């Protein structure tokens, strides 16, 4: 009896020893998560040998659905190494490790939004510069319009309309949209304040353009236009003329528009009622429209006391408000223009403003 008892005890102890030595843990192979996805830790046989039942403990618990089950669901955004502890009924413990990598696919982005003026070629390079360093990675941009290569990591874009491009990247078994980029086309709508118009020969008209521009240039600048670098030039063409204005808007883009000024032939004299002889090149002289058609004219200008302060034979719009070399003061002066034609004489007043 005693011999059998000791034999059984030794066998029991040997079984426990053998079972403890054969306990093993299997945390499964390392793997990579795609952004926004989850995975499962552990293998199909996370523990073997030893003496069941087994107790499982995973650490850290970060990102796990449970840290006490054999195969927890994991969802992490950074690379993490997990330790699996297996304990059997003999209180024997074994460990194994698994690393969950997170795909870096999201670093391959569409780049920054930008804008440029319509009519120019931007040649804007889409995408993060790091895109060009990717290996075993494919890129797909949509829409393809305006791109030199929609499968390039960094295509060159020249869209003809404002366009938002989406980037789909495939890398390491992961496929995801990593971002969008918008290229906005800017315009400057330069609208004139009136349509084509007609004036009489000798008249002056003010052309009015969009006043929000930062620079203006009117053509033709042929001597029949004043202030060609403003939004409101004065023009007095002698024949029908199409004027074009180019301007830079507040967004830095060019705009253009045209207006045609038709001219009805006329020999009526047109007298300016005031002028500002301050030397700024703007309305510095007493102007009489169509005066060139009366080359034998004689102009006399009087002050309020009836004194003649200016006389000119063949006046040609060149009196700047002086008498004997000195500027006359601000005020109203009176003139008589002798045309020496059947038109007779013209009388009126002109104001000098200084």
C-alpha cells in the first residue's frame, strides 16, 4: 500500500512539473493597422500546454476592447507593443509580445489650398513634398482635369476653373483618402459704368470704370485722353474710338473692358466753365473744344474791372491764367472770342480755381 501511494504521488508531481514546463503563450504575429480600422490580438491558439484553464492579461490596456480575453480587439493610432501574460491552473506564467504598427499613409497629403488669377499658368505642384519619397505606394488624384499626371505623387495643376482635388493613397495594404486641396481661380470683373456712347465733336466725356482697382491704364493714349491711369479719364476724340481699360483688382488679378465712343462731326465751340492752373497736368488751361477749326480766332479775357488781361490771335488752348507773367487770383473772368467767321462772336465767363 505504501509503495503504491508513493508511486502515485511521484507520478502526480511529475505530471505537474511536466505540464508547467510545457506551458506557452502566443501573442500572434506583428501586424499593421490602416487608419480608422481595428484588428485582433493573439493567435488562434494563444496558450498551450500547462494545466488549463488559462488566465489572460494584456498590457498596456490602451486601445483594447478588453485586456483579460484571449483575443481582444485593438484600435490604436500609434505604434504599440503589447505583452500577453498567460497563467494556468498551476499558477505557472508565460509571456509573449506583439507589436501593432500603424500605417503612415496619412502623411501623404494633398497639400495646401492656393489661388491664382484666371488666364495665367500657375504650374502649382500638388501634395506634400514627402509624397515623392514614398515607396511601394500608389497615388490617385481626382478629378484628372487640369493635372499633368493624376497618378503622380506631386502632379502639376493648371485647372481652368476652381477645382477641389481629392487624393487616394494605397500603401502597405491600406487605401484611404488622405485629403483634398482646392485651387481657386480669381478674377477681377472690370465693368464700365455705361455702354457705347456718342458725343459731338469737341465735347468731352468722362469714362467711368470699376473704382476698386489698384492700377489703371487706358488705351489709346493718343492726346485725346486725360488721366489715362485713373478709373475716370476724360476723353474728347475727334473720330470714333474704342477705348480699352486694363486694371489690377484688389486680389492682384488683371481685368479688362472696352467702350466705344462715337463722334458726330460738329463745328460748335465748347467752352470749359472753369480750370485749375496749378501745374498738376490736370485742367491747367482754359479749354475751348473745336477751337482748332477756327484758326483765325481772336480771344480776349477781361477781369471784373473790364481790364484786358489776355489777348491771343489763333488761340490754341494755352492760357493758364496769367497776366504779364504773373498768376491772376482765383475768381471769375470774362471772355470774348472772335471767330472771324459767319459763326460770329462768343461771350461768356470762366472761373479760375487755385
